[in-house]
């Protein structure tokens, strides 16, 4: 956990510059669907994470608790960046949305390990979503913001994978399979919800539904392999590797 604490501290101090002074000149066909989509993601990343922080403190691992605080701070930084984009586009921020209520409700039901698995559902999809947004626009401000968020998501996934792998090491094979089956069902349901709710922007950036579905599935497979595969078969957890220019 000390390595992850160091990672989050370094990532907070070394953010990629965003050329806000250039203004945002989003392609006309992207403007409305991008606003509608970012409004929902911005709301989802703006939470305070009080329950997650509380559960992290209950582990008795002070380093992990601080790392979780920094992780949540990074999520809130994503919300701030998206809020800046929306303000530049003269668009309001959402106060609530049904998808955000659903995830908050699900996370309130469980302890730390289950809450992390619920949290990972949108995190896995966000990794592909922000890379798609980056590739789908030529605007310098948008590309800088989406590239930073996509790189951060790599780190978030690796962080939670490492913690959950240790948490699941002593669980029986049968329980692991049961957890994996339920998690896959929830993940695919989340994929369907995102693809329907954000279909306009995915269509506008030329992302085919089948491609998005398959790519998200590959991310899920990588994450589940990292969590559920025997530890001796895995290489040490790596820090973010996404290469976005």
C-alpha cells in the first residue's frame, strides 16, 4: 500500500497541463451529445465517498485509508475537469440522475470488498469511454482532459485489483466462481445501461456498439484475471500503461 500511496501523491503533483486558454472548439455534431453525456459522468465522479472512506479506516491499515482518500480526491478532480468543460460549453451541471442513485444505493448495501466491486463496474467502462472520447475529437482541451482521466482510470483499476486480489486469496474456489458469475451479470447490465444512456455520443464519435461492448468485456476479463487468478501466476501489479497522445 505504501507504493500506491506514493503513486497517488506523485500523480496529484504531476498532472498533464490542459490548455484552457485556447478555449473549447468542439465539433458541431459532438456538442449536444457530449454535453448530455459528460453531465452524467461528471455527477457520478463528484461524490465524497464517505462510506468508502469509513470502510477503509475500519481495515486498520492507515496507509490504505490515506490511499483511498487520495483515490477519491482524484475522482473529484475528474469531476472538476468535466465541470470546467461544461461551463466552457455554457452547460449546467446535473444535481441528480437515476444512474447515480442506483450506484449509490448498491454501494450502501455492502461492506468494503463488495463496495469496491460495485465501484469497479463504472470504472472499467470509464476506461474505454474516455479513450473513445479522446479519439473522437480534435479539440486540444478535450483531448488533454480525456487523456488524463483515461490514464488515471488505469491506475484506479490496478489499485483496486491489487487490494481485492489479497482479499479474495483465502476465499474458496466455489465462492470465487459464484462472485465472478454475479459480478459478470452486473457488469454486462451496467454496459447495457451505459450504452443506451450514452448512445448519442458513442454514435457521434463513430464508436460502434459491438466494438464498445467487446472492448469493455476485454477490460472486465483483465480485471477479473487480476483479482481471481492464483497470485503465484500473476506478475506484480503494474502502474498505468495506457498510451494516449
